[in-house]
């Protein structure tokens, strides 16, 4: 019983410490942290695939499959969010001037 209580205490403390650390991160660091989290989810996905390979019962295989699906969704979603965040830092594309086709913005200059 003592071992389970110690593990539960560590788990609860890690939740509290993780929440406090993440809530104190400045907004400029969110994109690099998301990229790091995506790398961690890639490792989790590989681990879930290995567990699925070594599964012996139907319960183990179904839990491993669920872990693979959830890790994949989390990893792909993280990359999508990171890509959208990086798009915010790109400048607006400059309009290219085409030879002989300069738009003056005047709608009435159509030669009518």
C-alpha cells in the first residue's frame, strides 16, 4: 500500500508542478515548446507501436491500438497548430507588378 501511495503522491505533485511551469511560459516561447512536444509525441507513438507488437491479449492489443490512434491525433494536431503559429510570423506577400498590366484601381477607365 505504501508503494501505491508514494506513486500517487508523485503523480499528483507532477501535475501541480507541470501546470505551474507551463502557465509561467511567455507567449514567445510557445512555438518552440510545441515543436518539442511534437517530438515527444513522436517518441510516444513509437513506444505505442512497440507495445502493440508485444501485445499478447486482446485487451493489451486494443489499449495499444487506442494509444497509437490518440498519439497520432495528438502529434498531427500539434504540427498543425505549430504551422499555424509560424504563419503568423510571416510577412504579407508583396504583390508582383506585371508588365503592361498595371492596376490603377480606377474602375471607370475601361475605355467606355
